[in-house]
């Protein structure tokens, strides 16, 4: 486990992400005080948000994360005419 300051993490983010991906935990510090922990998602024990839990399941191979953003708004379509159930019943006669 290593510790890194915010400035160093920002400047060498890819390096520390590679180390985390390899299984190492990295403590992020701000002015010498620990503020965050970077750890591999597979070993995260206490996930709080739905997004974190889904990311953890995707990393473990239990599901595939979506590649696109969900639709923001779906328009409802109004269909005119008699109800479909009535049309089906009349067709059966």
C-alpha cells in the first residue's frame, strides 16, 4: 500500500490506476491527511451506491455494463380506435 498526494495523483493518474488495477491499494492524501482510498473494484467491501455495486458486479464478470447512456425521455404514442381486446374478441367470432 502506498500513499500519494492529490497533486501527484493528478499528474500521474494513469500510473496509479495501473497499480490499482494490478491489485495495489493507494491512499490519497491532502496536505498529509488521508482523504480517499483507491482500491481494485473487486476487493471493495463496502459499496454504497447502485453505480458502485453495478461496477463491482461488472468487474467480477456477473453482468455487462451498458455502453450507451439511457434514453432521457421517451414519448408516449397515442393510438386511436377501439381497444385491442375488443378487436381480438370480434375477430374470434
